[in-house]
C-alpha cells in the first residue's frame, strides 16, 4: 500500500472584482447587510468571452504542476469536481485534459457541489493507495455568477456565490511518509431539495422551454436556515470523525480549512472546536463561495502565505447540496 501526498497546489480567480457596493447598485442590499450575514466583502465573477471553467482550471493546474515539479506527461488521471461544467455533456475533465495535452489518460467528473473537492480527493486517494496510479490531478472549478438571480428575489444567493478554480497534484509516496491520513464521506438525500437547482432536468417531457426558463425551478433555491442548522452540526461531526479515526484531538490540528460557505458557519465551528484564529483559514471575505473550488483555492493561498509548513496536520471539511459533507485529514 502507498500513501498519497499533495505535492503541488494552484489556483486561479477571474480579474473582475465585484464588491458589495457594486451589488447594491443592482439589488436591494448593502455592504453591512452582506457582511453581517455572510462575511463576504467582495467576490470574483468571470468575464464572458474570456473566462471558462476550463480556462480557469488550466491556469490553476499549471500552477499546481509547476509547484509539484512535474510535467503534464507525468499525470496518470484527472478527477474534476464541478456542478457548472462548460458543456452539459461531456464533463469538464476531458476539456481540461485536451488543453493540457494529456490525451489518453482517464478523466473522472464529480458532481457533489460544495463537497465535490473532498469527494474527488478521496477518489484519487484510493487509486493511489491501491497502486493503480502514481500522479493524479484533482481540480475544483466553478462559474456560478452566470446562473444567479440578480434581482431582489434572488438576493440571498446572488451575494454569496462566485467563480474560481483550484487544483492539487496528488502523488504516491511510501506509507510511512506524510500525506493523506484518511477521508470521510457522507450524504443524506432527504434534504436534496433544501439546496438545489431543479431545471433543466431530464425527467421533463420537454427538457427546456421558455415556460421552464421563466419558472423559479430554473433558479437556485436555498433554504438558508435549514442549510445553516445542518452545516454547523455536520461540519463538527465529520471533523471529529477524522480526528478520532486517527487517534488525534482538536488541539493537534495546525490548520483547519473549511469550505468557504459562510463566515458565520466557519466562526461557529471554530468556536465549538476551540481553535484559535491562527489555526483556521478563511478567504470567503474576498472570493465568496466558489462551491467545489473553495477548498483548493484556500489550500493554495494558505501554502503561499506560509500558513502551511512541512509536518503540519491539516484538516479539510465541507458541507453542501445533497446534503453531502466530508472531511480529509492530512500530514503535510
């Protein structure tokens, strides 16, 4: 058995900065309202005709490969997490593969929304542990802004979601070396409709029509109160699960990188876990919620800023649509 280790991180965010004051010009909101409820002060939205999920993931992947000291020819598999692919079919994995010149290797697409990156990391981890592959590129990328309801009715979602991409290179190392210690995946479909986008769904007689486009089902629905109540419970549960599995305690964590869903959620979890500020990394203030991209973007930035050092115990945790939630514990 081998162990998988993150040997390179990378990220990319669009140039277009959208502040809370910018949103206040088109939606009945203000900076204070958004900051109080989400912690977000600004976010990045893509530029049509310039940015795509593929182009952003290419830049994030190139950065990760460079930092890993590997060429694109040394990658054996791509695992791509997104719920906003450039095409309905095929998935984004093959589009990234084409742009990076990795033709011939496998490409897996994961659709687990906010938990997508950790789910993808877990999938890649299993392939490396069983010695099927040596180097795997794991990506999370989203363009959410083009699907937002930028009206007063859609305010609760429009102020939160944003665009960006993050990537890591996972490589095989000996089992006694630092790397991923464990991953933990969960889901509860009873709450699928509490955070979802119903249409265009395949079970309609006519999948897409002007009538469907005008319906609320064509826009993101989020029951914010229900999501918050479940998130604060599941986040803590899945972090403790990872610690207990590895016979470790919260005090052992050097850095917790939670999915950047809402700063209030992150702060609540930090308080419940008894972690000081320097042991939790948040960047939602500047990037908003980029769904599957939040954790790899934050991981890349934390490494850049010197917040992650060799030997550190890093915990990743996410909660989102599905409901799905997950954690990963790794020794850097």
